[in-house]
């Protein structure tokens, strides 16, 4: 299954009323959930035991990071202002990278203007580096994750106004 096909399935699921989607074909399994802890597995059956070990620490790391970001945004701006912000979320489980390589500049930083087709980061999943586009226009107000951090499907990455 190609990453573009997975992205399309994720978009379709977001637009539907489905809460859970499971697809299996030729030893590949894709499982998506909208609510609660989301686990996405796309592997051969041999590697299935490693998936829960990867998903559990990701969920544990994501929650404190979101709480810290939320606390920081509440201190820096009134709650009424943050309600107008939109978010760019992760379309998959993987590792967040702010730049194409360690010595390159970050794709975006706070204050940068983005268009719907602007690449804002990379999420690496199963040795594939996926460029993530903003899909909305606006100005980056906050970067909600750190470079090299594991992210979950649907986890907010950037705040946009």
C-alpha cells in the first residue's frame, strides 16, 4: 500500500462519520481510529508484536507535550485569541522533523506565512520521509512538537492564525 493511498483513506475517514477503519490485504494491515489513542499499523504479520511497544510510549510522550504546549499558550495569550487558531495535525504515526536534514534550516518557524501547499515538516514512518503540507493558509503562531519527537495520528503539530 502506498503512502498516498493511506493519506487519501485518512482524509476520507476524517470527512466521514466512521470512528474506526480496518483494512487487511496480503499481510498488510491498516487500522485507524478517530477517538481515543490511535494506532496505525502497516506491516507484515511477522513484525506485529513490535507495534504495541511502539504505540504505548508515543501516547505517553504526546500527552505531556500537549499539556506543556497548552499551558504555555494559556500563559502567553488569552483563551479567546487561541480559539480562533487552526491546527495542522499529523496525518500518520511517526517521527516529526522540522527540516529536511540536520544541517538544513527548518521548513517553517513562528511568524512564517504558509499557503495550503507549503511544506511545514517531515514525518518519518517506516523509513519513509513524508513531507507534510499545511493544507490551510495563515501564519504559524506556535510549533507544538519538538524536532525528533514521536507523534500520533491526528496530533496537533502547528497552531495557525
